[in-house]
């Protein structure tokens, strides 16, 4: 059984989660006197878990298929109910995969396997929210001809 401990830090208005890997923490926002948010909200953390879990699967599957992938970025968006408990009703995951000569069919298969078979977080929320996916495959230039498209996206280019 997996175990995570969440501790409230009232001075910093955060919750700090610690799991089984010593020295690693995840900081989330907690109620603050001034109503500001420090860190991810717990519900954003769930979306991050969807992205992290599925990205793990996709990278592992594509590596096993010896696909020349150089970058993977997942954009996860969630629609929530307007009233408490604000449950997610729809989650959309966009997979941005970069590489040179990556087989689109291999990427589609990796995403499908993650969504339908391997990602425990998606399997957990699927009973409550619809989960949709979209794929963007970016063909990279030959070395020296261009920059990393995923890095450029992170920098707002």
C-alpha cells in the first residue's frame, strides 16, 4: 500500500506532502489569512498527477519501441462542477511529442495504452470524469538546424 503524509504549515499557508522517497516533498496551497494561494491547489495537483502518470507510461513505452523521442510535454486541463465538491467532470490531456522520425502510430499506441491500461491516476478518475486525449507530434530539425520545440513552448515562444 502506498503512503503519503500531508502536513499543514500555517506560517507558509501550505500543505507539504511527503511520500516514500525520502527528501522529496510536494508543496500545495493551503487556506491563507489573506486568501492568497501558495503553490499548486490540491485539485491542480490531481491534474499534475494525471500528466505525470501518463507521461511516465508514454516515455517508457516509446523507449521500449526505440522511438527517437527527444521531448514529451503533457498539457492537462480539467473542467469542474460549479458547486461543491467541485469534482472534475472532464479532463483533456494533450500529448506533445517531439523527435526526429517518430512513428505517429507508435505515439498513438503509447497514449492509448497509458489511457486504457497503465495509468493508475486516469483509471481512478475515469469513473467520475470523462478523459479525452489529443496528440501533437512535432518533427524536429536535424541537429544544429533548430531549437527544442518543447523548451520553446515552456519559455512562451
